């Protein structure tokens, strides 16, 4: 079974500063990786995904993530954050398991952007 | 595209009553839907996976008689919390995957339902 670890439960940062949210995964087979964002009292919205090909993936709202197979990581980055980026961010991994698609989510990282 | 509508967004009910939450895929056919429960400041806990026309597959520890899931059509799945108790108060989120999408496709999420049982 696959698992996802988001090492930081909370990341405070000042506006316009760069940020990195860390995600590591474990799996015995190839994986697909996703980052989702959740604003208060809302569902999740896809930020970006890695399926194959280029290891640097660009998503919405200026976010990007890099897949590192040797380190089993998929860290999310943004060079300059805005107040509006304050939200909960979830890393997710999926594999084909018995013909079903069962995604696994990390515990989430709360990004808090201060003015 | 790929919009999932979840209703209601908030519901307050008395202990002992039942509550139904609807999850609809508006512009695609959802052969598989997932129901999650989220506690404050925590990740999503998968409750069950439902496939259209078949019984839902519940995760370990989830009471299937308490959380009734029906996926009667390709665009609608419902979660009914029966005989709700205050400990059932939580944020419930549905998500869907389209039939033509592969296992590498992302999930499309509803906006969640905040259930408060008094």
C-alpha cells in the first residue's frame, strides 16, 4: 500500500516570500502524484499533477512541483506567495490497486501567509 | 468542466434523526465516487468507494449501516447518516472520477457538507 507524508503541519511565511511545502511518498509500484488546495469550508481543488514525462510540473496560481523518484518526493513550490494563498494543501498519491483507483492523501499542510 | 455539486453545504440536525447528502456530477458521468470525512485540521479520511449500480465498498471501521451510500445513477451518489449522534458531526466531502478517465486522473471534489448534530 502507498502512503504520503507531509512533514510540515503548518508553514507560516510573509507575503511575496518563496515557499516550499514538502511531500514524500512510499510505494512499491509507480505512482501518480497530485497536489490539492482547500480553502476554508470548501472542497479540494486540483493544483497540479504528475503522471509521467517532465519531472517539473507547473500548476495553477503560480505553483509548481518537482517529482524526485530517487528521493520519493514531490515538493510544492511558489516563488512569491500572496495573502490569498493562505489555505490547506494536500499531497496525494494513487496507484492502480486491484483494478480500483484508491487515492491516498497526506495529512495536509496549512500555509499561512502574513502581510 | 468536471464540476461536482454537493448539497447541502451545511446542515444542523437533532440527535437521532437521519440526514441525506447528495453528490452530483454536473457535466460528466461519474462511474466511481468517493466519500470522505474530514475532522478539523486533519486530512481526509476515506469512508467508502461507490460504483454506479453496485454496493459501496466501505473502509475498515466505517459502519455501513450507519453511513448508507447509494450510487443509483452515473451522476448521483447519496450519503445518508442514519440516527445521527453528536460524534457524527464533521465535514463530509464527496469526489468523483469519470468513466472514461484512467487511474491517473485526478478527483473532482464537491464543496463539502458541514454536518452538526445537536
